């Protein structure tokens, strides 16, 4: 038995309970660890329509639901913590339901020190013509939804077994000043304080928070309503918690997949450069900014010379490494405001921002040609030394001189690039 129960009264024999026979009210003692009655006075035996204490002790409770067992365990924990619980219970003497107000005290029983509850039947609740109330009480007890009512100060008034099980660890934690059992359920107690304040100000609401449960951190949607205590009339907070962890994980996964699909659509898997789709998205921003600043946007269409020979000589894996190196060299020669993209095979497009004179675009093109014609040297995984020699033919088109949309500009730059190819390669040409 855990040392946390050492403060409880230890009843070792039935003889210690003899005085309860003098009480006309129903009193029984329940053994949680064997899930059966340990003792009961004569009024308890009569209550269950039995003939003897032995029949009560031997009464078969194997048909009790797991919810009923959890409810009993919850009552023990609350009584062990608070000294006494007073709440309605539904029993079934003779197979017919009765709702009773019962007091419970926690104790330890017998030489094995089993967990026990002494139950005192206080009064019978008159359900009148509304037996559906019984169903509502039962539903709250046995639902897996966590249901708790709190005072406006955040103190627990009553909770169902599911809530007790989820937050049984909280009662053993040190509570910083300014916090309450309400706020200590939150992964961030400060968020819990703010939630409590907001719930009171707005008279309820629905919010999702990270909660610190017995299962670890879980996402819960909190459905909070304002209610009244049925006896005192005090305003209370009634909170139902729905575990939406799996739902949020699925949403996060879907967003991750969506982001990956977008990345695949907008970025080249080999070189890491943006794709044509990305360039199309960015073009309008480039064109609008250039128009405001009375500048031009230059489109450079780059085709690598000699790349087919690289593939034919060393194979596609080496060709891929050459493409990666070419992409890096192109990016290195550009400003942050410029944008390079691989549009397929050995073809690249560069969008230059803030061009005031066509010659400026030509200067960038020449820098790219100079960078790309330097030998690309590396060793393959098989230890083969590679020295790949390529160059670049570049066509240039300007916005708005040669068009005001990206597709038209790429086409004009492509035509200019082929003029370079026909005239000897390794140079640039501005569209006419």
C-alpha cells in the first residue's frame, strides 16, 4: 500500500465497527481491492434485502461495469484527500435504481491494508416525475469526456471519474502562488489563469489548450459554461474537456504533406532552386515594383553548353552533380533581390530586379558565363576523377520592352538564346 494513505484510519476487524449497529441509518464498508462489501450494519443488510452480513460480504459484484469501479476509486481518492465526500450515488437494491446522498470516508481494511470506503446513507433523493435526472447523472459518471465543476476561484466542486483519473497527479504537485486546481491542469498554468478569467468575463466559451494529463500533454477542447450550485445557488464553472490530440495531429500532418507538395511543385528536387511555378508566382511582384520605380526587369534564359557530352561520358549521376554545381554558381553571382530557377534539364531562368540599363543585364550574363565555364572537378563515389567542362548560352529579354508577362518574356529570351547557340555558344544576346 502506498505511503500516501498512511494517514487513514486502519480498521483491522469487524469488532471495531460494533457501535455502528446502534445507528438506524445505513452504514456499510466497501473493500476496493477485492471489489466487494467488507462489512455492513443491520440497516445495510435490510437495504439490500438480504438475510445476513455474510450474504452482503459474499454478494456477487462481478457484473459491475468498469465505469462503476472507476467511480468507486474516484470516491476513495477524494475522501482520502479531503477527509469526507458528500455526493449523490445511484444504487440498485432489488434491481431498482435509488439515488442517495451519501457520505464517504476513506480507510484501510484488514491485515492486508486494502483500500476501503465507509459509506453513510444520508438521505434518499426524491426524483418525483423526472427519472431522466438519474440518467443524466449516470451519463456524467460513466462518460469518457472529462467533466468538472469549479468555483470562480478555480477550486474543484465535483468531477466525474474520467476527470479524476486524468488529473489525479495534480493534487500531489506544488501549487505556485496565484494558481488553482483549475490552472494547474494546463501545460502552462499562466494560460490556465487567463482562461479562467476569460471564461468568467465572457460567461463561458470554447477554447483549445495543451493540458497536462496523466497520459502526458494532450490537446483538449474546453467547453465551458456558467451554472449554479443546486444547493447553495452559487455560480460555478462547468467544464467539459474533449481530447482532440489525434485530430490536431492529423491536421498538422495534412498541413505538413500540403507543404511538402507545395515545396515539390515550387522547388527543384535536385538543385534546390525554385521551379517555373514559383517564378510565375513571384513575377507580378517583380513587375509591379519595377513599374513603381521606373525600372526594368530582365529575364535571362540560360542553356548549358556541353552538358550532353558530360552525360554521355560519365553518365547521369555525374551529370546531376554538374547541374547542382552550376545552380550554386549561378546563385552565387546574383543579388538577394534576384531570383534563379531551374525550368528543366540543363535550362535555367534568372529574373533580375531593378535594371535601369540593358547593359546591366548584360554584365550579369557575362559574370554567369565566366563562372560556369570554369572546370567542375570532383571525385565520384567510385573514385573516378572528373573534370567537366561546360559553358552557357544566355538570351536576355526586358520588361516592358519585350513583353509584360513572364511567359512572353521567357519566350523572347529563349529565342535570343538560340541565336547565341547558332553563332558559337558561350555568350549572351539581348532580344531585339
